[in-house]
C-alpha cells in the first residue's frame, strides 16, 4: 500500500491485535491478555465498544454464561469494564484498511496512518444485515423501508418511531424481537412474512414475540412487490411452493407505511478474503481449525464473522477460546504439518465448524441442521468408523448444536475426512 503524502505514519507492534470491539472482540482480547499476551490491542471503527449490544435493550443476555439475565448494554458494559481493568490498548474510531500475510496491519484514524506488526491477529468484525437488494424485491423505491437492526436503533437509541403500520419480511431473531418492540410502542404490526415452512428465529422468540401478542406469521409466503410514491403504501405477499416459486393467484395486498427486512446476516470478511484466507461458502466465515486459527498462520477468527451465533453467551465462550489460542500462538513452535483432517457436513447437516482438525484430542464441533426434525441421531464418522453417536430429541436450524468429540491419533494418521450427519432414530 502506497503511503499518502502529508499523512503521519505511526508504527506499532503488539503481541495480539483484535479487529472488532463487539462482544466477541472484547471477550477475545480479555482472554488473550489473561492467557499471557503482554501487549493486546483492540481496534474498532465505531466511537463506542460493544458492537450491536447497546441497542439491544431486551434482557436474556448472559444467562448461560453467568446465570444472570442482563440487557445488551449491561452485558457490554461488563466486558468493557473487564477490558479496561486488563490494560488493553483500545483504539476506537480506527478503521482497518488491510493486513498482509506477515500480519502487518494498516489502519487509519484521526491521529494518522497506523502500521501495526502483530504476532497474532484475531478477526472479530461481526456481521451486517441483508438488504432488499440481496433478495432483489421488485417495486418502487419509497421511504419507509428499513432493516430490522436499523429500526431497532431508531427506537432504542434515538427515540424515533419508524412507522405506524408495519410488515416484516423474514423471521430472524431481530425481526421477531422488533415485532414485539413495535407492538410495545403502539405500532400496528400486520404480520411477519417467512418464505420457509418454519420460522428461522429461535422457537422461544416465535412464542414470546409473536404468539403472545397475536402477531400473524405467514409461513411459505414472500413479498413480491413494494408499492408507494414518497412513502411505502402497500406490499404484495404471495404463497410459494416447495421450490420457493410464487404460486400464481395467491397474491394479497397489505396496506402499510413501513416495511422491515429481517433476512439474515452476512459475516464481515472482506479483510480476510482480500488476504487470501479460505472462506466457507455456507457460513460466509473463514475456514478454521479447532483452535479457531484460519488458513493463514497466526490469524484467528471468532464471533459472527466466523459464523452467525444464536446467543451472545456461546459466542463469547468461543471468542475466549480464540483469544486464548492467539496468546498461546506466541510461544508455540510450529512445525510443518502435512496432517489435516477435514470435517464436512453430511446428510441433514447444513454446516460444521471447525472445518479442519489439525491434531488429535478433544474437539468441540458446532453445527446446524438443514431443516427442523425430531428424534434424530447425530453421527460423526471417519471413513467407516463411527466416532460419535448421540441422540437428539429435536434439531432446528435456528438452534446451533454443540458437541464434544475425542479425535484419536490413529484417526488423524489414517483419515483425511470426517463426516457429520443427522439420521433418524
């Protein structure tokens, strides 16, 4: 990268640099510091820490991790205080432009251009919401169209109501939570439209946010057109068949002034992709081993830029392990390794993380089912040898499945592929 003239260039070095100051980045930075890294730097482009948490004023955060239910701001503040006590070098309003294969980071803020040489990097950039253009909804381009997260920020941070009569497309968790939030604020929530035959958010959110407030959920439906001049005036919804094609004659007009999109999240991985780190086509996050190390040595990934998590509690636990691995990376003398066992999703499984196992021992796998199912059996198979068989009472794509497995040395030396699948009981 060519350094612009007249710009102050500041050189740094650090043991571990964490990119992203959301819950994953904070947890990883604290863990790296506690695990022996002397100089930990945390970079975030925002003027605040905590990522999306400050606008998530509903409770439920931290229950699994601490046993105490907190709001998003309370949970974030807990980690911010821990980071400050650990004397972590926090650089807010700092935009990372790139890093290279030597782990040299280029970032910029009001003080100048920063060149940071890191012994290890932890990627924790989070994710962004899908927009109308990710699914190409036809129609007019009026005002009144927002992602669910933007509407959440309007209400919870700025005390601005986005509208009065609202339709929500997509049953992701933020969309479900916003349906309830809008109802609390007096809006008329006309329904949540979901193209799948089941809700994509957590089952408890369907009950607590929709059913408890008599908000309709239109499954196997989609929005086919948006109409309106200056402001949204109506949307047209229609049923879809098993192949997601619109069924002619099922169209229905719904008068509304606000249209929210809850279509899912896209991991932020432009930095990883630009440096050549392998990206999983299903998760949208980097391919990692059981230590959260990417395909670029010394670079680790955690949080929603790795995979989109259900709860912040599980996210923080994995981020702590990633930070710990980054700190240990400073002292481990690595050898050239030809041994790699790949982990692949099999029947009934959408994806598995980690995608690589680099050495034998205990490995924690996280995965998601392709579709809801009851009374399933989870199998982990190495060639013809079954390493794990576990019965599950149910499996739902909205709920991440976690399982621990011991990988014997003989499997690593004789098997190049592990398959994870869900079968019937």
